[in-house]
């Protein structure tokens, strides 16, 4: 399956300023698969090492982290010579060996011609900061997210549909009705399947939603295990409680995160570390409210007001035990949940495109779901789960701040009127 990270990896390989690369991201997003496929297609050979399945590797790095010592040893362990520029050296699950992380600094300084990619989950929480400092400035960093809607469509063999979606987005011209309906059907399927590569592959091969749900539940179980394995003992229960509660809060009309909904009398001081753990692990993203939509947006964020979204919309449905048929057939029983579900979908698509997401509220209660900085401009984004043309809050924002244009995401076809660009939800990846 095509992943957009392939383009980034090619640029990394060809760059004269290349440094050892750390590919980070939540578990099961496809880091190892993408790296190994790229290595096999663009290098003469790949030397792959996994610190989880081969724990004795840790002893090798404990002995020395000098590249001149490591390369001959790793070559012997791999059963092949590691050659500068011709071999891709892959260090997987690197969060389990802090000395290996430290070694990347020395590869950058004294052995820059070796091509090295390290992959790790939970790098933000698994490494002991008391005994270790990150090799800042000595590595390239890239975060891999679940497959976005475009990658999902391409996996479904819809190259022509993707091209038409992009063209209509650029020109603000409506999609032909048949193609619009076909794209909406894929969008609803994506809400169920999500972007975890194993789930996408299973869906394409079987179309069995029961089997798919089992796979999603397995991934969720691995996340819960990580919360116990890589967390302070006193924070484990809090982290699990917060993660469970996020999906509950997305079912509310006001999706702003509220500590009081975790338990009676809950306060920020009690649960802020748990939220931070989930954000650093890549399982959750956080969208702050901005007091004033001005550049840079980060300077105007309210750190006490934010929304939280899970990393993958398919896992969200699995966690809530939402039946696939209810989403595919637009069951009215899900009306209270659809708003949060679609906001989560949009946030994940924007995050995959590299946006830092914010939202805005007025003193009188108007709220714009997302505010981003796009092509140097502050752009408000209104999200509707259905074919809804009403956007009073968006009109308030535009009258107050006069942005160049606004984006309205819904199931409506493309259009442009009064500086408001209508975009179908399936085309969010175009933003």
C-alpha cells in the first residue's frame, strides 16, 4: 500500500544534509513496514535489528557506541557487510535501548555516510530523562500517522477518483453526482476501518467487519499494555481513565475536554500528567482554543481550554463498539455521536498534513471547530457531519476577523460562495 512517507524517505536519502533518521509514531501505524519496503526498493541491502525481539543487542551498545566498533559487530550479526550509502541500517524499537539512541549522535558526527533509520513508539514517554539526553540537532525526525483518506482511497484502487477530488478542490467545481456518492461511500467506510495499515489490508481482503473489529480491539489492548509498561505506577490508572473518557466526551454536544467528566471533583492537577502521556505517546492529539486568531496562533492559545481527539477514527469506533452498519447506513441513533466522530476524523486528517490545530469561541458562545494557518493565512474551518449549510458561528468569525476565506466541511458537494469554500468531508486530505 502506498504511503506518503515514501516521498519523504526519498528526499531524506538524497539530501546532502542527511542525518540519522528517527521515525516515530504510535504502535501499528506502519513504521517498520514503510522503512523496510523503502530499504528494499532503494538500497542494495537492508540490515535490520529489533531491540524487542533481540534483547542481546542492548549488550552490544552497552559495550561501545563508537560507530567504528559497532559497524563490524552489526555486520556480523546481520550476516552481511554494512556498506556506506548502499546498506540501510534499521534499528527498530529503539526506545528500548537508550544507548542506541545516543549512538545516533556519533554516527552523525563521525560516520555520516552510513544511512541509518531508527524506528520507535512511545519515544516521548519510554526514555528516562534522568539518565539520557535526546541527540538534539544530530538526527532528523519524522512522525508517521495512520493512513489518511487519500492513502485509503489509493489502497482501494481509486487513483482516478483521487485525481478528480484534487481537481475539484483546486477549481471549486462540483464532482459529478455518481463520483460524489462513491467518494462519500468510501469516506463512511474509512470512518469504520480507520487508517491502521493492518486494518485497511484486512478490510480490502475480506470486507469482514467482525474480523476487522477483532484486529482493532487487539491494537487497543496493546495500547493499554503500553500504559502499564511505560508509565509511572501511580499514573497508570489515571491514564487509562482519561483515555476511556476521551471517547465519552466526544459524544457530547460540547466536545471541549472537561475534567469533571472523568470523575466527580476531578481537577487538572490530578490528570494533566496522564493527558500529557497520551499526547506524547501519539495516542491522542490536543487542540487548544485561541483567544484571538492571529499569527502565530500558538501565542494566543488558552492552555486551560482544549479538545482531545484519538489518533485513529477506526479505533474510536471500535472503542465505542459502534456497529459498522450504523455508520455505513447513517443510523439516526448515532446523531449525538456523529459530531464528535467527524471532528475527530477532520483533526486526524489535518494532523497528518502537518497542521497544528486550534479552535475558537466567542464570548457569546459562537464556536469554530478548527482554525489553522494555511499558506501563511489564518483559515477557519467549520465541520458538519451531514449536508448542513448553516454556519452561524463561522459567519460571526468572518465578520469579526475578515479572513481571506473559510472552509466548510460537510457531505455537500464542492462550491464557493461569499468567501466560503465548501469541501466534501472525503476531501479533507486536500487542505
